[in-house]
């Protein structure tokens, strides 16, 4: 029996049987599933019209051919990240342990996007890791460090790296933090995110081309979320479109608790339903007045509260 016939026979044997795997890439309603126990990846489609599958999901599927299948069930999730705007939310990554945000000394990074990423991490019980890349650009380093000082003071881990200038050192530092964990990677354009991915996953570009072909996503090779297995264990989920990263789906209660400096003070507001915007006796506003909370952090909270109020439900 030739190789093609053997492959077809194997698919026919497993057709109808419920199999298990992990979703490693998504593009529209096309999902790439890595079967448990190894073997070739399958292009799978969800059963029914709704597409509620995310990269990182553990799924049950049934094989319909040698390289295709249908997803019949989604396993219980530890957490779930969304892209969202005021009109809709779209899930895109599940079952995460950490959120790694890539910044750089130059170009100038956005503290608004950093703040939103940290809120998402806190709201989903993820450990946030901040990478400050391009520290070999010495002229821009002092300002970048100063801008990150308030986040260090809040207890967030900041890793200073030069992914291009000192790649071996960067690889060893990152491996120590990523080993054994499932990590979502976020970063603005120009921060060195792609360079970092290629450093950690030597065949990332080839894998991306292969995934793109399998998903029939053609030239859209940079517009889908995908999961890479790390050589030392664990996984890295790379997601494009950091600017689209929204938090509209969060409730007010979830949002206020996503600011770690707010949490110890929430029980001390005069009113139990305080919004921490302009209410008298607000413990958060008092902490801003006496310097315990940075006004920029409360401004981000106020902006997110405003966005939540604009959601079309």
C-alpha cells in the first residue's frame, strides 16, 4: 500500500471517532488543530454557524478526511482573551498562563496600550511580563526606564533585553520565564516582536508559511493568531493587531480590580457603589491627591469606564 493510500485508510478508520487536540491557529472559520500524541495537523471547522473557538483551546473533533475535521466540542477554559470594540467582542486566545508585552527604547511605546494589556492580564489572572527591548540604544534608555518605573513600583516584572544586539543573553533570559508556560505575546509594530519570535522559535517563519497554507489564508500570513511550541517546553501564542486590543467586554467590578493599586482601597470608599470618577469620599481619588496612585493610571481607568459605557448591547 502506497503512502497516500495508507494515509487515507488511517483517516477512514478514525472517521466518526472522537479525537482530541489543541487549536494552534485560526483564520476566519478555519482552525488548525494539532492532534494529541502527535501526527499531521488538521484543518478543522466548527459545527454550526457560530465560531466560538480560540487558539489554545483544547477541542474534541472528528476526522472527515486525511487532513480535515469538524470540531464537535470545546474543553473547559482557564481563561479567555478577546478583541473588542463597542459593537462586538471576538475571542482569540485561551488557556493562558502569562501575557508578555514587548516594548522598546525606540520607537516611542504607547503607555495606553501597555496599560490596557496589563488590565487584560489582571482581569484574566495572567502573570504579566514586560520586555524592554533595544536597550543597546543607550541614548533612549534613560527615558524608557523612567516611563516604566511606575510599573516596576506596582510589582510588574520588567526584563531589559537587546534581542538583536545580545541574542544569546536574550534567549536565556526569556527561556527562564517562558519554560513550561503558555504565553500570549503582544507588541506594537517596530518593537522587535517578530525578531523575538524568530529568536525563540528558529523555524517560526517556515511554520507560519505552513500554517498559512493549511488555513488557506494565502497572503494574510501576518493577520492570524498562532501557537508555537517552545523547544524547552511550553508555548508562545503570537497575535497581531495590538491596536485592536480592547476591553469593552469587562464589567465595572472586574475593571476596578484589574488595577492592583486600587484593590486595597476599594472597601474604603464612602459609597459601596463608588465609580472612582468624581464621588465624594472616594478612597481612590484621595490616594491620587496624596500621591499614592499615579493620576495617569486613574485616567486610564476613567477612559476604560467611558468605553464600557458606550457598548452597544
